[in-house]
C-alpha cells in the first residue's frame, strides 16, 4: 500500500511537471520563439524540434495525471513515461559526450541527464505489477 501511495505522489509530481511544459509550448508557439532561434537551434537557426518535444511531454503529463486514480490500469503509460525518460537521458548523454569531444559544453548537462535518469528509474521501480485476467475472461 505504501508503494502505491508513493507511486501516486510521483505520478502527480511528474504529471504536473510535464503538464507545465504545455505552458512553455503555448508560449513558444504564441510568440513564434522557435522561429527566432531562442534556446537550442536547429537548421537555419530555427528550433523546430523543441515545440514537438514539448507537445509529447505535455501529453505524457496529462496521462500520468489520469493514471493517478488507478495506476495498475495505466501500467503501459507509466512504463512509457519511464522508458521515454531513460531514452531522453541516454540521448542527452551521447550529445554531451559528442559536444565535449568537440570542445563544447551543453548548458543542460549533466543535471538534466541525472534528472531524467532518476525519473525513469523511479517509475520503473514503482511500476505496478502486471494484472492477470481471470481464466474465464482469458479463454473467451
């Protein structure tokens, strides 16, 4: 029971954290910041990727908040949150290593790498056990 309560607290915290990114997304789109090259820049000084990244994590936040009431029923959403966070941390690790090899420093490293790795590990550790369907339902 304590584990489920801890999971619910983590889901609320992460759900709010990721949902807040919706504000950043709205601000970026409303003010066309991604066109001005604010933050990390991509092709031609634009940051086309950031709004897309923010939209994915905003939706993840909403679904993590929806999972709070019945975490076991939303196991796949929680697992997605865990694995996507670990993939994000891994990608940032590679980017940081490549930047360092080229004499550059990324301003969001290493603290963001650690944060997303901790989020991923915490969600995996707290991931509810698989629910098995009753035999009568499984064979119908």
